[in-house]
């Protein structure tokens, strides 16, 4: 069993871990942290890695649980994110195959960030064929059992990843070289059905997991 956070179009390592787990628990009772994958994904564009961040409403209190974080409606972020995704991946081999399914998420308003993240995760899992049963924490889990892999703090854009992403085809590789561990959509749009074969071959094997400090 693994513990995972709720992420926006999470990086490859997240899905590599989820794919090989017998079951997963997604933590939604943790304190929301800024500048994390909770509201940010990183895609590969013509100018290199590009971070896309979803604006969120400022909590009334100093801290707020992930499940309570609301998406802010300023800045026309849906239009900006979708245009960035189209610009980055329109020339990839499989973008047109998945385009309409992803487009709908940027035409509909979701009130809570967690709902948006999880709806996208289910879509991605459906395309890849990830059938790992997932549940959500009813309260924050401070300590996990010894046979549980706790990845709630392990996957972070500000921390070097322990997942060694093996090179796969990327449209802009000639310009920037291979960029590892981007959002799962980078792999999906570039590899299509071969994404599943990649995740089968290269599982996530955690190393030196950080201690959980959230509460």
C-alpha cells in the first residue's frame, strides 16, 4: 500500500508508484502547501520546462486542509493552461487522440482543487490502464504501518527526485535534450499506449524517504 498526495497532472514518478501499488490512499487532510505539485504541473514546451500553476483562494485561517482548498477564478488560468498545453504538445504523435478529453477539463469550473486533481487523475489512469484501488483519508494520518510506502512528502518540485526517468521520445529533445519526470501528460502525448509499457518496465523504487512534518 502507498500513501500519495493529491496532485495536479502529477509527474511520471507519481504514476510509476501508483501503477505498481496493490492499493493507494490519497491524503486530502494534510495542510495545503504552496509551490508544490498540489496546484502545479510542469510540462515540456518549446522553451524548455514550463510550470503551470492553478490559483487558489487564500485560506481564512493560517492553514487549510487540502480538501478545503478552493480554486480562484481570477487570471483566466484555464485558458492560459490549455493554450500552453496545446502549444507544447500539438505536434506530438498522440495529442490529437487525447485532446478533446483533456480540453473539457479547462472548459468546466471546479470549485475545489482536490476534485479537479482527482478527476484528471482518473482520466489519466483510464488511458494508461492503472486499476489500483484508491481511497481518501477521512482524517490526517500521522503514522503509517511498516508495510506502507509513504510518498506524501517524497514527490516535490523543490526536491531532487529519486526516480530515474529513462529517456523516451520528446518533441523538443533536439533543442533541450531529454527532460526527466515531467507531468504524466508529456509521456502520454509523446508515447500514447506505450506509456503503460514504460511504467511496467520502470517502477518507482523509493529511496531515503523524507520524514513527514505535516499535521
